[in-house]
């Protein structure tokens, strides 16, 4: 007879050994997310305040952005429990106060039986870490302990060989298994990336006009420091990106082939550059390291950045409407919320409109200007949701469409390209088709990327290679 365990729904947990099972199968969950679950299970039905969680999980000498760290950990916990903030079954949020476990619990003396070989369901990206504490937002290293990763490619192979297609059947859409054609394309991408080392962080271009004939990825730009966030201009003449040190990134622009690069800003900590539909303006965000934080626009020819949204709120991740009259952005200004919603501001008028009301971050308008697609949040593995541009029902696009970050998916005319199953070393490129609601893997890249952009026809993608330090931070915290 095993030691007492707590059961709720299909889940069973052993707090003393930090283990969680679902229907007898082990669920990968550790570190801060498990500590939060343990704290909530100790007081079922009761409020556990954010301050109580901070004292329990983060010591007094730990210097991190606590609010973002706690939100990220709770999101990871909800993902493991297949729970949601909007319709919670287990973890209820009490805004600005804390969390409450609302599921029915019972104590069990029976240990879960080992899973039968061939029926283990692997996670989308299986990680296990010993309370890794290195927050990208604070840039302060706290603890460096062992991070154990399993290759995303192995997960894809497991999905194809363990006969778990039925798991997907009940969900919206379907996932096509990797074909020989896909495998050959993935191998080409892998070999080309291994041969095309540029000796430092780089922006890469990949042509995918035909899955069976994927061209070798080409390094467009490289830098000694970080280089990220590539976005091609709508007129297909230029590329905008951010580059510089961690604390001093600036907006740069070059020709589409990477030639004639030049710096546009000198503000410190600028990022997320996005082109206006007429290619005349670039919107970007800045954390105010040398001025006021907010959303700005600048001409690709240079000049003084013009503030669009500059106030006390944390305004981030801008993008343009297809008619160029609005700039979307993420902000926590709604009801002084800790979580962000998608807003839009008229350009250049300055009229504000709240777009989402159930959580939202980085978004893009469809090419017909009718629908806004957006990442549900800024944390690891966000869902992609959609809402009519003029307002209406907010709904998830598909349970199969889940990029590894809020920034590595790209809207095209007929679907969405995204990077899933990312690790510190590889990224798996997949395609969600609007017509069939199916997902097709295109291949595994031996370069990991937080960012992804694509041409409107979906035939070309751009991505940026993370530095080794950035990759470790991103896949420990889920944030860039």
C-alpha cells in the first residue's frame, strides 16, 4: 500500500515525491508549477494569496519579476491539468488576490500502476528541471541546475509509432502523420542547417514552396550580439529586425537579402518591429530604458520615433490593421488587470478600443481584414484564438494549433505556420490549414527560434537563431 495521495478528476498526485499522474500515466510537472499545485491542494476551496505563494516558492533573496513568474507558472500548471482560466475546473483565479482549488478531492492509498509499454502519451515537449530559476524578464541569474530535455523530433516519432491517433480524433481538426515526403524535407532542413553555420546568432530565410523540395535555409544576417524578430515588408523590399545586447536592443532595417543594414533607433530595449501595410512605417515597443515605455512608429528611412501609446501601462507587441488605420497592441490597462488583453489605437488619431476580453497578447489581422488572430497569452505554448475585427465571440482556432511561444507563428493567406515542440536545439515547423483544420509537419530545424514570420503566400519564412544563453532562458521561463 502506497503513501496517501490526493485524487481529483482523472488526476492523482503524490506531494511528497512531486509526482502527478493522469489515469495512471505520469504527467511531466515539476518546479514552481507543482509547488503551486501542492499549496492549493493543502487548502482546497480556500483562497491562497499571491503573497503566500511568493513566500512559499520564492525566497526573500530571489530577485525576479514575481508577477510574470507566478503567472507563467500558473499557466504551465493549467496546461498540465488541461484547465483554463476562463472556464476553470480546478484552478480558479481571484483577480489581483490569488488562486483557489475548486475541484473535488479525495485521499487515495493506492499507488498508480505503471503504464503499459506502447500506451504512454508523450507531452508536446517533455521537460524536467530541478526548480530552475533564471528569469529572462529580470536578467538576474538565481540558480543554475540541470535541465533535461527530450528532442521534439523523438516526440514526433513517438506520435507516429505508438498508435495514439485516437487521442486526436475527438478534438477539433486532425493531425496528419509525418509522411516520407515530410521526413525527407525535414532531413534536408536538418543537414542544410548543420552545414550552414555562420558562427553566431543569425536571421535565416527558408523557402518552403513545396514540402518535398524544401530549400536549404539561408543565413541572411548575423551578429555578435543578439539578433531577432525578423519581419519582411509587404512590398517585399526590406527586412526589419532588432539587434544588440540584452539590455540595449535597437530596431534595424536592411534590404530583404540582408544587405545594407542600418540602425533606426537609439532608445534601448526596443523590440517587436512590425510593418504597416504600405511599408511606410514600422511600429515597435520600448520598455522606456532611455525614455517613456510604450508603442512607437518610425519611418524605415530613419528620423525621430513618434509615440503612439505612451502611458503608465505595459504596452507591448504592436501590429497593424490591413487598412493601416489601427495599431493593435497588448496591454493590462483593462480593470488594472495583471493579464493582458488586445487593444487597438487609431493611427494617427489616438482613439482606443478594447478588442479581447478573455485574455490576449500578440495578434494579426487576416489578409481580408475580417478576423484578428492572436496568441492567448505571452507564456509558453499559448493557444491561438480568433475574434471578428468588429467584435464578437472569441474562440480558439484549434487545439492542434499551439506554437511554443507567442511570437513563433505566422499568418498566411491560407493558414498559419508555426514552430511547435521546440527545445534549446531544435524547432519543428508545422502548418495549420484553414480549409481542412488539419496540421501538417514540414520538418525539424536544427536551429531554435522564438520568432517566426512568413510571406503572405506562405512560401517563405524568416526566423532568428537564439544565442545559447537566450535559448536556455526562454525554455526555462517560457518568455523572451
